[in-house]
C-alpha cells in the first residue's frame, strides 16, 4: 500500500506515452480527477493532435523513459516529487520518416483519496530546478547563470551552417563546459550555436552592449537573454558579420537561422531556438535548451508554454 503511488505514476506516464500515438484523451481524467493541470494537459494533447493532422504528420511510435525520480516529501496522504523523463517520437509525412526527442523535468504532487492515488498537479520545470529544488518556472530566459568558464576566441569568419547544425546536434541535451551554464539556457545555447558557426564576438565590456562572453564569468545580456539577442541580431550592428534579417514566414528560414518566441504576445520575447532541419513540407525543425528538444516542430504548439497569443520572430542569418 505504501508504494501504490508508484503504480499510479507508472500508469499515468504509460497513458501519456500511448496518447502521443492514439487513444482517448479522456483516459487522463482518472489520473487527474478534474484538476486544472489535467485539463491543461488534455488541451495540449488535443492541440498537438490537431496540429499533426494539419501538417499531415502521422504518428507511428512513441517511447517514454523515466530516467530519475527525486522524492521531496512523503506521508500517508501526499507525496511531492521531481521526475525527469525522455520522450522519443517517430512519425512520417508523405512516407518521409521523422523523429523528435525531448527531455522534461516535472514537479508532481500526488494525493491519496479513498485508497487510490491521483495526480493533483504536474508542472514542467527547468533542469536546474530539478537539481536544486527551486520554485517552478517556464520556458524562458533569466539573466543570472550558475557557472562561468573560459572565454571563446573572437575571430571573424564566414557563417558555416554545417557547423551550426553539427554543434546544435552534439549539445542539444548537454552543457558545453567551455561556456557558462544558465538555469534557463535557451538563449545561451543559441548564442553558442551562432558563435560556433562563425559569428564573431563583439566585446564591449558592457553588459547592455555588443554580444560577448569572457573567462571572468561575464557576458552581455544579448548572449543570455532572449529579447536582447533578438534585438542585437536585428539591430543592424556594424560589427556583426554576417548580418541578420527578419523574414515574414517560417518556411523562408534555413538551417542555422533563429526563431524567437513571445509566449504572451506582449512584445517581450522569452525563448529562442535554432533551426537544424526542414520537414517534407519545407517547414523548420528546431533544437532548444531549457526544455531540451531535438527536431521539434518550429511553432511549439505542443509546448506547455504555448498560448493562443504566442508571437514569433523569424531571423535569417545572411551568408
């Protein structure tokens, strides 16, 4: 009886895994019992399904692996825990097989009622929150990191999209020790991809100017903050080579380009991704950090952070 919550937890993730391919989303009601998070999860899954049909993407297989569970508190009637899971999806579009990988860190509260356990809340948090018991956040950017390490060489060189993709694929779910590490790492990761692809640092020594990182655990806001990087890339900086330009639609982007996300539609961009591939419809697939993702469809409608107010900026790096 003491560990029956584990059976409920396993059953919950088994149902979530199956629903990525087929099944009735109302099966989640037995696990959430009408909770707000349960309703949001059902809405997210339905939105993801509708979006897949729009893309003509047909799911084939999904594999979910629970990699770690960390119990925060436990008594007879409630348990609070962190859970790290990996999700792999296989789908096809017009007989072209595609895959997507994501890592999620959940903060879950389970409660017992009449001898049965259910999911009272399930919130997505960042990796460092999983490790340090910080309060839950969302996919976005903060300004303060946890560590800083060696500076990168500042060399002017042509933008190499092959190197961008190679780097983005190598580090999509890991931290490069040659760069600072941030609690919410999406823009730091995109900045690394751009720099490794040939964008030279613009050292100013001032955090609100240029685009740089150095060995004293210091960096510009444009290196680490989503909105600041967007402004830098589109700001016509004379020292930026190649220059970036805004595009009207996602299908105009190429591998090595950047997409910026404003979840609330209020003009403050909170997330960045790097384009690493195109699907058979000619639409971008992206890699990202914070919620580590590989070959995710560009518009993030399957994200817990997405809202119907979400706005995008499509940034093309000129060769």
